[in-house]
């Protein structure tokens, strides 16, 4: 028996191992982006004179059903929503057919509920339709939703709902509507497939998604009159949403506030005071001397209810090297009892010194606030800007208020006294403008009331804003004119 050369065996083993190491796993190809395909459906779509209680959909691949309670909607709504389950390539929809109305068209929209199992490709934009009568309802109803307080389109979380015209307003807080749709980014909405019927229409800001109005904290809007589906002679409904004031909470808070001030309790911590001035650099103009047309006050903010000793508070300013004392006026806001405002006639670009001498304030337990000295400099006119608003003559009336505001607060709110209104001493900021139709002449915008059938006061917004910089003067026309369209010559070029 001949023996083999050991070196030959070793070479063979190495060649075998090397060959195995070069073997690679086959690639999986392109990613599947094709949604599931509906192979068949039982019973067939678009049947008439049928009360469908079970729908079975069969697909060409394995599927999954997700968020069915949110994505799958039946219109008109039922008190018990359809149940949707998926298994393998099969989806089953069960409907409580005893809840179906006679002579009514039902549409089931599947939204994004059905996806393929592996790549989550969505089987979307599918609606199954059937009718319990001999025809399909096909009428439409369109309109628009605006935020009553701003006058601009309202689309954030807003649903538009329809109830039968015979329902009372209380239905919107007691039960779900018959039909639901959502407003788009422009505030526009549309219902499709409606029967010829009169409806009560509402818009609801519905953060909890229960399709009903839950009172203060949610927005509500309603049309004064019933709407008729398919009626092209009537103007599209414009619904203005508003938040009703929570009077119960306010009353409770007011009672609690009165109770706390009638029997003040001794302070359990140190008594301190802060002032709304910047003392970091006396060479910089930091203190705003104006708040619109009025002088801006100094604010003394205490952490407890203070007892003030005004003779121990002084404000002086430098006038050509001579220190002069300013005249002070003190005021306490009943809504902010822990704050004291001090007003004076400010001088521009001037260094001021506020002195709070020992014993200038005590709390109800007799503790004294620490004395202090604050040196700061006021701004000058060039640190501010000016805006002139040109209003149409139709607004020159006590029936209208002009509101000027920034991203932070309201700068001015007053009746329109002229067609040209000047605003000076405005801080650099982005400014917005509204005209309020002040029906009750109380000098403010008032929301509506659902059950009293009171609409909110109308607001007409200025379509745009003004970015104001220091020293700038801007003029705006509140009622902007449309830009003229450029004509085309016969060749079609401009």
C-alpha cells in the first residue's frame, strides 16, 4: 500500500478552505415598493338594496392591519364602529347591520390601515360603498372654517360635523354626528355622498378625537341656519371657531383669590423684591421708556404681598452733571397684588438711579425686603420705529377697533378714529393688524356662545405683517389691492 505525500494533502485542504471563503450570499434585489393588490372582495362593491354585515377582502400577499379604529371610517357614522381584522392575505370587516338606516348610502374608507407585512407599503385610497336603498346618495356640501379671534383659516385639529336638522344644539355634546370631515390647510372642507336633507353644521377643535364638543378648552363654531346638501343657490357656510370662557373656573379662582387676601398668612420664607431694569452696563440704553403711547412703568415684583413705604423710594437722574429727583406715581394692580408699578415722565438716553432705602417694604409678617440701588439708562427715540396704518373710510366708526400686536403681546387696541392712524415709539418687532367689529362697543373682542346662539364678533385680518427696525417708518394700506394682471400680446408672450 503506497503512502501519500503529506504536502499534497495540505495543499488540497488549503484550496478547499479558500474556495469556501469566497462564497457570498445572493443579494435580495430591489426593495419592494408595490402596495398589496386587492384580488377579490365579497360581497361585491357598490351593491344596492343591501344591508352589508360582513366584508371580506383578499390580497395577493400577506398583509397587516394597523390603527383600524382611527384609519377605518364609515360614513354616516354608526354608534358602534365596524371591526376590522387581518390575517395572512385576508381582511374581514364586521358591521352591526341592525344599526344601518333605510335608504342610506354607506361608504367605508380604509385610510392607511392595510399594509403589506414586510415593507409596510400601504393599500390606500380605497372606499367600499353600498346602499340600503335603490340609489346612491351623491350630493356635496362645501364651506370654510376660520379662527374667529384671528380671522385667518383654521385647520389645526378642526373637524366639521353634520347632525340632522331636527337635532338640538345639545346633540353636539351628547352624541357623535352623522357625517364628519376635516378642514384642509386653507380652512376649506367638503362633504361627499350626502342625501338630500337639511343639516345642522358645526366645527370642533377636537384634541381628544371623540368627535364631540367637550365644552371650554375645545373650540366650537356653528352656522346660524341649517344647511341643505346640494343647494348651489345658497352661499357656502363660513364657520368661525372660538373658545367659550370657562366661567365656572374663573368664579372659583376669584373666590379663592379673595379668600387668600382677606386672611393673609405669615411668610414662611424670605421676603424679596426684583425690579424690571438692566443694570449690567450703564453706557447701554436698555430701559424702554414707552409702551406705545404711554410711559413704561418700573415694576417692583415681590414674592409676598407687600406693605409699601413710598417715602423710602426715590428715583433720580443725571442732568448735565446735576442730579435731579423725578416725580413718582405708585399704582397696585388688583390682578397682581404682589406687584407695584411706578410711573414717571422719562427722559431719553438718560442715566437713572432707583434707590430702595432700608424699610421701603415689609410683608404681612413684618419681614423687611433688602434695600437696593439700581442704575440704568433709558432708550431714545431712534431706538424705536413708527407705523402709519391707512384704513378704508368704512371702518371710521366706533363700531370698529384696530388691533396692533406682535408675536408676544398686544401693542394697541382702540376705536378707529380716522382713516390714517399713527403709531410711534414702537419697539423693533414683527407687527400684525386686525380690525374687530365691536358690536357691543365694549372696546374688546368677544367670543360667542353655543347654547345662547351668539356668534363671536367678526375679525378682519391684515394679510401680512410689518418687520419694524430701530428708526424705521412704515406705512401700510390695511385693505390691500389685488395686483393687476399682466396682459399678454397675441403671440402669448408678456
